[in-house]
C-alpha cells in the first residue's frame, strides 16, 4: 500500500507543476529519464549514508526507504508503459526490453 500511495503522491506533485510537466511525463522517453533521475537520487542517498553515516533517524536509514521509493518508481514505469511483464509462453526468458 505504501508503494501505491507514494506513486500516487508523486503523480499529484507532477500535476501541481502544471499540465505541461504532467503531459511531458506521458511521453515514454521523458518518463524514462524522470524515473532514472529519481532512481539515481535514491541510490545517491543510500551511498551517502553508507560513506558518512549521519543522523540515525535519517530517512535514508529507514529499512523500507529504498524499497518503497524504488517500488513507486517501478509502479510508475509499469503505468507509463516503460516496463511490461513478459508474455506468457514466449519461452525466451529475456526481458521484453532486451529483445
């Protein structure tokens, strides 16, 4: 539930930026870079915490911080058509994006 809530919150934030920004994120390439940027930010915070641990109550040290953030980004990627589950019975075993 937290993942869906966060994905919804991210979408709402984008809508508050204006219709132009919200519309840009319906374009697959733009959505791809948006999701990549947010994924990089999550990894950057985790790396920062690992290199120089700070406040023990930091958001990045919460056990579900990365899982929730990355889960929401994957949720948005599926909704935006950037990721698709593999077709049943295709037999290749490779992700659709690698074919």
